[in-house]
C-alpha cells in the first residue's frame, strides 16, 4: 500500500456529489463518450477481472453489474479514491471487490489469478511500465488478456515519447498545494516493445481520434495484448 502523498485526493469529488449511479456505458476514449466498449474484454461471464487504477470504480461497477463476471477487483492505491469507491459501490460486493493497494504489489501477490486485466487511463499510465506490465503478465492466466487505454499524445499536443520516459504532470496535494506526478505517454511501438519484453503477445494498437477540440481533448491509444499460453 502506498505511503506517499495522495495526489488523487481531489479527483472526481465533484462528480461523486451528484452522480452515484452505476454507469450505463463503458468507454475507453479520453472523452468517455465514443468508441468501442467492454466487448474488447471478451465474454466476461464467469471470469475474474481486475481494474488497474480503478479510481472511483465506475468502470468496474458497470462490468460487475452488467456482464456476469465471477468477480471484478477494482484496485487503487489512493486512499481518497478507494473511499469514494467504497461509498458509491460497496453494496455490489462480493461480485465487486474494492482493493486499496499498490497495483504492482497487488498483482505480484496474485500469480495466474485473472482472466482479464484492464486500465482506462489508470495505473498503466501512472506506474513505471517496466514494473506494472510484467506484474500484469504474471497475474494473468496463460492466454489471459490485458487491455488499456492511454493518451496517444500529450494534452498540449506534444507527441508521445519515443523512449520509456515519463513526464511530470500537474497535480495537487490534499491541502491544495501544487505539485507534480509521473505519467507515461509513449508511442505505440514503445508500448509494443515493453509488452513483448513483459511476456505478452498478439499485441494490437488502435488510435481513437478525439471527438472535440481544445486543449483538454486528446486522441486515445488503445492497446490489447495476451499472456503467452
């Protein structure tokens, strides 16, 4: 479990005040209003699923209530995000399990547990990829699937990195002070190489174009890979 400052303390609080429902839809795109949905995860009936960096667990709640998995583990290191998820969706247990934990440590302690792992601009974006991707591969059953969406470029329009380099992006501490956190915005071929090195195969990538305009709009990089059987 993380002991660092919780930089996700403020994220999502405004929405939680007025939107407490299980979402009707599941989107991978940055805009959360277009593109493919949970069908990219395959048939989840009876499957064990993990959401890496689940935040308030809205995507996980959707899957748990509408796709008949055996269990969805919504994993997040942020105390504030875990508290919001618990407030919103604790009643969906035991099909939805809310885990307050560092994603890499959690996955390392769960070898060959999951049929499907996914991240929607979650822990895969904000964790050293040479740590999180091997941990995810080891936590999947042979043949299991990893799907994640990430930024295809920086929000200011700058291109994604051509090497495994993080950016320091703006954040706030719980008391409102300005700080930064690490985010990995990588080109498709960089992700592909990292996934291959982690023991994942049949890697596919797709860019989902932004549906709007402005600084906060962005194209989405959608990636699917499988653990070697």
